[in-house]
């Protein structure tokens, strides 16, 4: 569904990211018990290091994508 939202907004496709390369997100601790989705947050470089950066220019597109996803989920 997230992929379709992204395509509908003209933001391109969304591909799953290797979970072994992700940080210790909260969803990691409950994923065996509930459905969830991770990776809706900011984009940047140097994740979880002293050199971590956040690309503020991505916030508008990511916010739109997340809002539309939530809207579609509650209308489902």
C-alpha cells in the first residue's frame, strides 16, 4: 500500500530495505505480534552515528506520503 501511495503521488516506487541494515526500531520488538511499518521517517546519511545528517528537503514529500497512507488505511 505504501508503494502505491508513493506512486500515486509521483514519488516513485518504495522498495523494502534490508532489515539487517536498519537500526533497532521500536517495531523490531513487536513485529512478531502486530502488523507494522517502519521507515516512514526522515532521509539522510550516517544513520545512528555521530556523523548522522537529516535532509530537511525530504520532509514535505515524506509527510504527504505518510498522511495519505494513514488516510487510506483508516478508510480501508
